[in-house]
C-alpha cells in the first residue's frame, strides 16, 4: 500500500529537529556542569572544613540530610502538624533528628550551599548528605528547584532542565560562563524556557519562525565565550545544529516511502530492513525516535539493533525522510 498523503506535517518535522538540537545542547553542557560540580563541591567542602578549624581532608559521610539541615520553616523540608511537630524531622530517631555534625562540617555545608544559591532556596529533598563526600554532583542537585532528582547520581542521567538549573542557580557557575547569569532572561534562562515550551506544547508543533529562533539561542549558548566556545565537542554540536537548522524536513508515514529522491536500491531496502528488525550496518547518520520524545543517534558504519515499530528518521544532507515500519 502506498499512502498518497503524509500523516505528518512539516511542523512535526520541526518538532523532531528541535528534539535533535536539544539533545546536542544537553550533551554539550554536560562537561561544563561536571567541571563546575567538581570544582565548587571541593570549594564548598573546603570552606566548611576551614570554618570548622580543620585543615586536613576530613570528611563526615555519617550525617543524614535530616541530621544536617536545621528544623526551620521555609527550608522546603519541614512542615508542621497542628501541635508544632515537624513531619520531616523526628527527634526520637537518630537518623531523622537534627544534630550538630561530630566533625563540624555538614551543618556548615548546608549554610554554604544556601549562600551560594542565587535565590537562597536550595532543594535539600534532592540530596543525601551521606554522599556529599563521594559524589560531587550530590551537592549540586540542591540547586535544581524541583524535586525528583534524589535517585539520580550523574550529570549524564540528569535532564537538560536540571543541568541548566544548576548553572543558573549555583552562583559559582559564573566563573565558567560569560553570559551574566544574574541578569533576567539571560540566554541560559531563555534556553530553559524554550525546552519547557517545546516539551509542554499542547500540539507538539513548532513553527518555522520559532524553530529558527530556538536554534539561534542554542548556538549562542554553545558559543558562550568562557568555556563552551573553547570546547571541541560543543563546537561540533554547534555545527550539527546549524546543519539541522538549514535542512528541510519531509516526513512520510506508511508502508513505503514516497520520495522521488530515494534510491530504491539502497534507501528502500534500508526501510525494509528496519521492518524486518534485522541487524544491519548503518549507512548514514540516523536519528531514531522511539517513543516520540526519546532520541538516539547512531552513526555511519555502526551496528545497531533497530526495533520493529520505531519511527526512523533518516537524516541525509539537507533532507530528512522517515518510514513508519509496519
Ligand atoms: Zn524539621
Ligand atoms: Zn556530618
């Protein structure tokens, strides 16, 4: 069966292009967040040690978040019942009561995190104080304003919004970013808005004009003069985003691909291979979307298992085409 009309519009194609570009931005800011996490966590712990009068490499690792964070309204953790008892802290449980750290470090770290937070409102729900001395990202998660990141241990496993929030809310990141992070609507702030706008769009459509604006902003992030402009991978990502921005998108759904430019010998058999769920060397860069919203890039010459039922967008020079395997 050959479909005569496309089931997907060019604006659907814009949405796919935007997802590809957002993934490239996310991968590009990962090294920046990793570098900052390592550097600022060390600074925060060292400051706490010095204030406690310790000049070695003392660590704690025994205080829980309950132990370290004082019981106070407005800290995002403590809520009180009608008798004034905190629902978070429990004075009868040693692991859930507030206490002074035996090393004098952990309560100081809490205070320093708050002082380095742009809005003085860290999210301690995202962190486990016992891991502060093992994983540099554990402290950085306090700078993500929404909870739900407690089980996440790495920068790679954190979504773009989480990473941008760390950069924006941890004031120390200003030393790795040229844009003024304290300014309203700075490029990192706008990037977070665009990501949210894309993912929360009611119709999952992006107009050509919006897409061009989004791409322009993404490029200005990747060209931020302090760290990203000197990072080879970020610059390669910028080139790819430019290529995506310059491509036209044609998306077809159906059993067969109707595209006059497709070579039946190569492109069509490629589509057939996907339908047969076979392991096949990839001949070109391919963006695989399964389910919509998930994104994986496999590159030329690699072996990759393509699952039946995936939407596969075959990226070629200045042109995308897609098959919907049946
Ligand atoms: Zn409390
Ligand atoms: Zn402690």
